[in-house]
C-alpha cells in the first residue's frame, strides 16, 4: 500500500462513522435501535440482509478453498445459501416480520418466553450469545489477517482498528446505521469486485478467459464437489443454511423484522437470495484463477487472494479492494453486535435485574449501546486467540463451530414459528437443544479422536442439527404441549384472520400497551395490546 491506498481506506472509515452519526438522529427508542422502527424499505433490508451474511472469511478461508478445489467453493457455499433464503422467503421472512409488527417485540427471541417458557428463552439466548462471540472473533481475525498482508501491522493492531471503527458507527446509529453503511459497502464492493474481475481477465487473455481458462486450471477445478466438500456436505450445508440465514443468525431475522410488513419482508428475502446467487460468482472467478497467477504461501491458501490483489491492481484500486474486504467484515460484525445487544437487553437483562424490566427509553437505549460495546470488546479479545490450538484456524471456527452449533440453537427458534410444530413445547425445545450441543461435542471431539482419519466434515456439521430436529419433532409427538395460548400466539405469527396492516410500533408497548394491559413500562393502565410480556413480568395471553 502507498499513500493513495491509505487515503482510500481512511476515507472509507470516515464515511462509515459519518453515516453512523447521521443515523443517530433516527434513533429515539429501542425499537428504532434494534428494528429501525419497522420503517426500513424492502430493498435496503434485502441488501443489508445479503451484506450481513458474509465477511472477510470470503477472501481468506473461502479463497483458500477456491484456490485448492475450484468451483466447489461456490456450489457448496453460496449456492445453498441462495436456495435456502429463497425457500425461507415464503416460510420464515413474513413470520419473523410479524414478531415485531403484531407482537411488538424488538428482539427475535422475545417471543420464546410465551411460545415455550422462560427457561427455553434463556438457554437459547445465552448459548447463542456465547457462540456469536466466537463467530465474530473469527471475522475480526480474518480481516486483521488481510490487513497484515497489505500493511505489515500486527494481527492485534488490525483487530483493534477495525473493531473500534465498527463500534463507533453501530453503537450510535443502531440498525439504521448498520443498514445504511451496508448499502455503501455494497456499492464499494461492487466496484472493487468488478475491478478485480477485469484485472484477472486482462491477465489471462481478456473476456474469453471466462470460458478458456478451465483447461489451464488444475485437474478437478471445475468439479462441483471436491475434497471434503462432498455431495453429502452440500446437502447438509443446504439444510443448515436454510435455518441459519433465515433467522437462525439473529441479525438476519432483524432485517425481516425491520420492514413495514410481512409482504415487504418476503420481497427483501427474495432480493437477498438473488444477490447470493449472482454476486459471489463475480468474486469467486478471480479466486478460481489464482493458481495460474500466484503461489500461495500458507498451507490452506488463505493468503492467495491478497497476494493476487497486490500483484494485479494499481494503487488506488488496491485500496478500493482492501476497503471491500473491510466492508463485508464490518457489515457482518456490526449486524451481529446489534442482534446480540437486542437479545441481551430484551431477553437476558430483565431476568438478571428487576430494574431492567422498567427501563425508560433513555435507559433502554443506553443499555443497548453498552451491550453493543461489550459484545464487540469480547469478540475482539476472542479474535486474538482464534489461531490457537483450541480453535485451530479461521475457517475451522466458521465452518465447524458455527455451522455445527447453530442448528441446535436455531431449531426451536425457527420451527417454533410454524403451526405444524405446535405440539412441540418447552420439553421438546430444551431436550433438542441440549442433545444437539452434546452431539456436537461427541462427534467433533471424543468420537473424532478415536476414528481413523477423523469424522468427515459433513457429519461434524450436520449431525448436531439432525439430532436436534429429530428430537424436537419426536418429543412433540410423544409429549404434546400445545395450549390454547400457544395456538393463539402461532395464529398471530402465521397471519390467521389478520390483514397485512402492520405498522411501526414501540417495542416497549407504549403504543398498544403490553400483553397484560399495562401502560408504558408496566405503570398505570392501558389497552390490552397484541404484544407479549417482558421477561419476569408475568404470563401473557395473546389476543387472538
């Protein structure tokens, strides 16, 4: 990097902070901070949903997979995500939107207290929070690895720089800042990705390289599945990502909750699915061609894309591509931070502290921002250890830990939205969650250690989800726990007997009252609203 590249990078950081400060004026309460008050346009929600789904791991871990195995990086990663989101556009997106518009909640998990019970809500909240700290730590490590290649600064310095910048804009501006910066980041990545594509095609003979390069690449580079990324892995990954990218990663659920109606949420999901189908092809093609242009120095080839960028792009464009690396990581990390802050302040804090159950708007916003900062700090601390023997490397954390552990957390949350699973109650949810986590530990550690060659990757990531799914369904059948109250709640989420007239509402119940008929913060009397009770405030009965 030279001075021109540094100018581009610093200017990018400055714009991100400016957007965050501007968004600050649009945040008056926790509903604005966590769900944009239900006022986000569907197209902005869709772009934000897409951008918050991947990070610099794309340019390190998955670039290494593309370098070593070729086309399988797309077929077994972004393609199943696109298909999964397309499936969820009709099934999950509208129902997640109704959590905000009809139940008046600000956290994706807030409804779980009434769908199951307080224990289930807390188990999913705490386990998901801890997993996300590790997940985001891997993202910080990925971008810091790239930054060290280009600038020579240490891993810890890179983590500190990116974490602080992200913390500023997402803390002051909430979900609005996340979405607007993600829009800007998408535009930047559009130019950066096309610049890299053109540079690679120019080096390999022009536009015709799109179809002539395949004979020159290593054998098997054009095969849809290769190495450990088998057909079984593809099917398992499709199943996992259908849950993960439709709300199992809570930040994705927030994008659907932020739109004005269920119909808008569906349009948002369809746009995100289309972007996942098309845009990664532009990013992956240079990575597939990398063996013809550079020789990776790391065994996993995670440095191949960075080396190719340095070799092919002039200064200025090099800085733009580096900004593109940052854009994806900061998009995902800031959105995760907002989602975790929502879960902590709305689901966990009211159980830990009586005072949290009666927070004013100002106190709630302060708690939300402090929670965001705390989450970012913890994930940055984890990032400094991501390459330790415990975690092994970045791609292991992202693929094995996140994909393997997300299933047991997502199954009760996502399937709990659907009427066909209304018989599955607290027992099914807690047992499926606990046994799924146990299955992850057994398959990845004791069993893996005692199997010659180790347990194949596809089973490491799919067995925990399969165990959770089977137990959730079977226990619901053997021990049904559906009640009239739970059926009424599912009716509201499903849309039975209600028109799509959902508007922005205050997550604190100030517009419609809380589910017990109390006024703001539980004081005074108010109309019985279509919400659910805050943790610790008693049992709510949703109005049918």
